[in-house]
C-alpha cells in the first residue's frame, strides 16, 4: 500500500524547502530512485535497517524498500475553501492523502518575510484549520439536506443518520475539527463525506538549525505542541534547511552531520515514523536470493490480508504462511537455521501479522 502524506502550509514557512529536500533525499541520500508521479508528488524509500540486514543474510540480488509519497499541496491561502488561490485544486489533492503534515514556521529570520508579517504559529495553524473546517462544513451541510429529506419517511435508521450528520454539522460550525467529534458516525456516511479535518495530522515545527534537536527553548514550538495535544495530533521538530543539506551528503557525511546536531536520525525519518504510528501501520518482509522486500500493511492484518499486498492471488489461494520473527532471523542467520532451531512457525488464515515478521506465503489458485 502506498502511504500518502500531504504537505500543507502558508507561504514562506519552509514547506517547499522540505518537499525539495524529500525529493532529493529519495534520489541521493536513500540510494533508491526518486520518481515524480506528477509535478507535486514525490516518492521516497522508507529507511529500515532491518531490510538491509535481511538482504545481507539472504544474499539478495535486489533490495526493495516500501515507499511513502509526499504530496506538495499548493494553493493554501486564506479563502481557499471559497476558491481563493488554487482552492479547488488544493481541496482535491488533500482529499486523496492518508495524513496531513502541516508545516508550521517556528523560526525567526529577517531574510525570510512571513506572509502575515510576523511569526505566529497559533495564527498560522488557525488559518489552515479554518479553511479545512469551512470546506468540511460545506460538504456536511449538503449531506444534511439529503439526510433531512430521507428522515421524513420516519425510518429509524435514517432519522439516526440525520441526527448524526446534524450533530457533526453543529460541531464543525463551532470551529472544531472532525477528529474531535464526540459522536460516532456511521462508517458509510464517514466514507461518503471524506472530511478533510478527519484525517490524521502531524505538525512539522520548522526551526532553525541551531535549535535542533528538540528546540526545548523555542516558545513557538511549545505553542504548536499544545495545539497538537488538544486535538490528538503528532509533532515533529524539524529543520527544513537541515534536511536540504542532508539530502546532498553521502552516508558517512550524513552520520557525522547528524551527530554534530545531536540527532540519531533525520527529520524525514522521524516524520515517516510518526506517520506510520499515526496511521497504525506496520512492516513485514520477504527475503530470498532474488530480492529482499519490505511491505506495509495496517496493524491487525491477518496473514491473507498481508499476502494481498504482494498479489491478490496470494490472498485468494492462501494455504499457509511460514513466519520467522526478524530478531530470530537476525540472530540465527538463515531460514534453514531458523527452521532447524524451531523458530520458523507455520501460521494459518487467522494469524495476525506482527511488525518485523519475515514471511513466505504458500498459496494455490
């Protein structure tokens, strides 16, 4: 499954710098091909040391990581929900992503003028959130009109649906995001509405290089953290400028630069980790002489569901899964050694895949 994260932010907050760094990282730093699906979508490999280790142990000819797509969503200005800027294009793009990364400026600079004249993360977040809420409110009001007509029949299910949509409309009208809606929406209605503010959010607090690793003394970052906490969102402290510089370095230079900054991993890697955690995803592996490959599935996936990521035939004709925990594979060195040590398990259709499982599927169609 291709995970999509949409990058949003006001002008001059560092969004374009971060996207360009992500794009370049995909081409050079990660040593995997970066490709452009269209002018504002970049695909970058998800770093995973376990995959590299498995490829070494299995003497794999090819290494294929799982990937994440970053969508640079343009046109977000005040009034976007009413079509200002590239409003309609912005809304169409953001509806397609799995999660939103809101890049928030948390650095001061006389050289880079903020579009509003000053650095104010709370104001910037409110502008973007307001546009998303207004767009959702318009969508919900249209759905409410239809729900009201349907409820006139007196059907209890349709009346309950109308009441849910009405409560949601009122929640949005008060300026709240759909993520904080206290009620329970019918899953079919939720899918139909496809609300922008229902999507998981990561705030990328963009700071100056000298404020890494965690910008503990930066009051702008603390504002973002409090906002995120109030709505159940994640925060990653990142420097878009540092990410741009890292993308131009090779492995040893990157490691040295990160160490100088007091970081073990780049902001991009931490952003990807948060996205996986926020969306409830995990990684399993396949490994052999031809290739070692990482696959992404939702946490809680059964073995047949995980097999579907490789091919629908694997799910349809699923017989069994031969499973080795990554730690056992790493410790024992080979599939044969794991089998001999009794660490290779035979699992059936009800097995729930764990993060790091190395799996060989048996199927017949």
